[in-house]
């Protein structure tokens, strides 16, 4: 009707320089999403004022998920060549903390800025876990130590991320950025497992040989991750068209990565066989089979992306698979022993088998 304003409609503007939704830039919606996400986590965290080990377990599981997840979103930044979408740190551009007036396309800036805002969600979960652990009664000193370190690991991720930007995405800093996430996941997994057990003495639930193989799997698994970052730093997905790359032979580093993957598979199969032959508890046998399944799925994705010349979607899926394999390896290792609330000394040979992992486990 004449004289009346036209009805409001959903509008989206998408150009190389601008992305707007309902007349607001995309970065504003990303900030809103991060703020709402933090507030939602705080609302869900009302249980932290009277925490129990059961609620702590759920928050500990959340800690694993978000710290593994941020590594996957980082891979999305890399394959979309958005690593320098925010070309400064801690600012996004020289003059702003949000992506305004940068040299990169609006979509690239939005992807990188979105990944930065997700860090606040990861840090929020870490702080919630720390506060809940601090208020737990009776206080668990072993849990408190881990809960204190994890948020600092997340903050360290931010610092390494800044170094990565300052180095124009040098593959060494990009790899360190990813590997730090995997180390934080180790602490988060240790916290989660300890929440399921009393504070007490560490006792293996498997034969000493199996415990040693599981420990060796952690080392080999981490080397596999390191080799993966070398392949990434040599390959085409550097996060930006102008990002420096390693000068290694791509076929050679890929074969090294593949060899470590096959060694990990052999180790997992050895665990399955030995656990079955020694009559190990059903829970640890199930965890070993989950590890084998994760490795087989990861192998299919790995060979597919190699044969298809590293398509972006499969690269991200491969990073997700690497985090699933890593968490499965850690879960198997931590599952080879448990803490019991007793004062009687454990058998000497069993104690020796568990000594190597006692500091974290």
C-alpha cells in the first residue's frame, strides 16, 4: 500500500569485498555466534558450583572434543587459502581487530576470523573445567594439576597462531600449531580418564608387554602426526598462495608418512591379538578394536586423497581422521592401567610396567 514501508525480507550480499546478512557484515554475526556460544556454555556450566566426578567427566569429554575440533577447523582455513585472511595478530588487519579493509577476499577473511573466534569457545570450556575441578570436594590434586595446565595450552595455541601469521604461514609454525593441539588433547584425555577413577595407585590391567606396546603406540602415533605435518608443509595446501613450503620430495615424505601409518596399524593389530590371547578385560579389547577401525577408515581416506591429488574436502576429512586416531591411541594407552583407592603396594613387576606413564596417567 502507498505510504507504508515495504516488508523486511531476508537479504544476503556476497561480493569479493563484502559478505552481509540482514545488512550486517558476516564478521558481526561471527562475533554474535561466539558470544552466544560462550554464554550458552556458561549457562550449561551451572553444575560447576556443586560439581561431581560424573559432571566433570562430561566436561572433560567436551575438552577433548573442542581441542581436537579446533585442529580440524584450522585445516579448513588452510585448504581454503584463508590463513592470511587476517594478516596481522592479535589484530586482524593493521587497523582493526575485525576483518575490515584487508587485502584478502571477504570469504577468506571470514574463514580465518571465524576460526579465531572459535578459540574463545575452546578457552571457555577449559576455564569451566578448571573452576569445576577447583570446587570439587574432596579436592582432587591430580585433576587440578591437569585442569590448570589445559587453559594455558589453549592460550599457547593463540601465541603460536600469532607466530604462524607473523611468519607468513611458514610450514614449521603451521605444523607446531597443529601439534600443540594434539598435546593439549593428551592432557584432556588424561583428565577425562582420571575423572572415571579414584585418586590412588596406578595398577596395570594388562600384561607388561601389552602396556609397553601401548606406550610405544603413543610415540609412533605422534611421529605419524609429525610426518603428516611435513607432508602438509610440502604439499599444495599451505594456507595461502604465497606461503613458503618445505623443499622435500613429495613422494618421499608421503612414503615415510605411509610407513609410519602401517607401523601403527601393525601395532594396533598386535594389541588386538595379545589382548584376546591374555584374556584382558572386555573394555580394553573393545578400545583396541575401535583403534583398528579408526586406522582403517583413516587409511582409506589417506590413499583416496593421494590418488585424487589432495582434494580440499578429503584433506579436511583426513585431519579429522588423524584426531580420531590420536584420541583412540591415547584411550587405549590410558585403558591399560587404572587407579585404585588402596594403600597396599602393587606387585613389583606391575608397578615397573606402569611407571613410565604414571606422571600423566
